[in-house]
């Protein structure tokens, strides 16, 4: 009997313990349901909204990440000498990939920041607090939301717009104009409700909001002038190359894929997009141009193939060293290829390519060469058209060991009217037939053509492949590399 009573007692304790000790209301965590109750909660909430300006990590907003994103590609973003840190070091050189960490980090932080302001604006009306301070906090929250939407539009263009705490992960992008209209609405509210001087030092006031309102309108005006953020129609767009219509093969609000009309000549032409009977301002479009590099970016140290990405633009060093200085590419026994997928030197089955480079050999020495690599199958197998620094020497060669020796010497003549010194020359190679190449060399000082001949390889060793730049010794500089393909 004692055993039975003990069992019943233990069972009763086990079955009643939950009612006495388990409580589902969390006391240790702040949630939207148990926060936003007091004036102090409102102060903590607006402080949390300000925190997103620098909080999180170096990659987020004004911790330093957004400065790199905004300044990339401008003369305000210069690579510090000796900096090898890959995350920030790619922005001065324009070598960042499309999946760079900071693109997603800034997107996440901006929407996290917007959501904080949305929660506060939803909840603050029910908080019992000073009406004056409540109005000021609402103005600060609207300022911050407008501020975040401004930079969201600058960085990403069209993006989803939310004014409540609910965010739909499947929501479509709003237009750039809609993003900025939300920024203007928030900044206007802030400008009209905030005092001339903030009650807390360092917080937004009337003139902070007014300044960003002016900045937003100026940016919108620049967008209108330069066709930034102009969305296309979902369908029914028209594209014109000059006055000649192009055939559209795919279209949506953000992207149009079109065929270039047959017979369109090479060179710069005005491109127009027409939607619903309204034609855009002209865009300058260079027909056939696949890749170009004017090297107009920050100077670098000498780099070899172990650090090709420092040069940017998809270049891959296969020999020697290169550096960028004074907006020119300098070479020391260098060989470099452009490895972008689209930059292929096709010259068969109706395709053609035109390759060009400005070069200077600054000493009149026969051991110094500058030239173009093309139809490169890999680092070892390619053609080169090279020019010597003395004696007016032109050579067309093939190699199967990366230029350590020549498997074919198809053209080797001297006596042409050029030599090393201060003059820049333009070297172009055109081909629409495998193994046949039209070569022209022109003085950029006088405009005189000093070489204009066809060179051929009867063995047709290489077709397709990529293009690049060649040098021998240390006295060569390059500029304005271009590749056009049709």
C-alpha cells in the first residue's frame, strides 16, 4: 500500500508542476508585443534606428562600407599604397564581382533600418508620453526612413517600398521614381515637424531634413537629364539605332535585348528607346564594341600573375609584370590576356574582330617590343603582332610555349617609318578570315599611316580565343585597348 501511495503522490506532482512553474511570456527578450509601451521604450527605439547608420560591421552603411560603394569609379576613391585587403581594395580598381559581400550587406542593412523605423512609426501613437517629444521622435523616424530610401535608390535604383513592418520577400521592385517619392514624403514630413535645433545633440533637425530634401530633388533632376532609372514598358517598347528600328528579342521593365540592324556601320551611334509613344534622350552606343580599357584609374604597384585582379577589368597576367600609372599601362616583359567571356576574337563562320591599342616604346632600342596578342587558346598558344623600338620592325609570330620561342614566323620586315621615342602609335588588327589579318599602324602625333598590310598564316594555327597585350623589356606604355566583334 505504501508503494501505491508514493506512486500516486509523485504522479500528482509531475502533472501539476507545469501549471505552477511554466510561463510562456518571455521576460528576457524584447519583442514587438512587449516593447513600445513607455516613453523610455520610444527613446530606445529611435536610438536603435540611428544605430543602423554605423552599427553592425565595417561593411554596413557609414561604418565605411557605403562610402566605398558610393565613391567607387570616381577620383575620390584611391587605393592606398600597400593595401592588399581584398574586400575594400577592389573598389578603387573597379575589380569587384557582382556577388561582392558589400552589395548584399548594404541591401540587408538598409531594409533592416527601414523596418526599425516602420515598427516605431506604427507603435508610437499608442505610447503615453509628452506630445512634443512624440512629435519630434516621429519626425526623426521619418527623416531616417527618407534617408535610408534615398541611399537605397542611389545604390540599387528601383527597389521594393515598405511603409509598414510587414515585408514581402516576393514583392516586385518599385520604380526608382517611387523610391524617391517615398524619400521625399518622409523628408518633407521631417522638415515640417522637427525643430530648428534638435533636443538631443547630434540628432536630425529641421535643416538636416531640408538639406536631404534638396539633395534628393537634385539627384532626381540629374536622373531625368541622364536617363537614370527610366523604366521600360512591360512590353511594346521600341528601339532605334539612329532612325533604324532594332528587333527586340526579350523585354521587361528593366531589360531590353535587341539585335543590331544588319548593315549598321561600326562606330558611335545614337540609340533611343521609345515606350508608349515617348522617345528617350539619346544614348551613345558603339556598334560592335565588346571591351575597352583606357586605364583611367588609380595607380598600382608592379604586379605579376599572382595578383592580376589588382589591374581590374578582367585582365589576367600570363608573364612578366604590369602596373598602372598616370592612367597608362606600363609593362616589364609583360604578357596579359583579357579573359572576359564575351571578349573572344572570332574570325570564322561570318564573324570578324577588330583589335586596337595605343602604344609607345620610349627608347629607340631593337630589343624592345610592343604588340597585340590574339586568337589566344591559352597562356601558351597564340598569335602576336609586335613592333620593335628601332629600325621600323614589324613581326607576325605564332607561339606554342607562351612566347619563349616561335613556332611560326609569318612576317618579319623592317624599314618602316617609325621608331621608339615619345610618340604614341595606334596599332589595329582586323580579321574576318582565319589566318588572315589586316594590320595598320598610325602615328597619333601626325595622323600618318606608317604600316598598312595584310599578314597571313597559311597553316591557320589558331582561331577564336581571346586577346591581349605583349611587351618585351621595360620601355613600353599602353593606352586605349579596344576589341570590337561582329
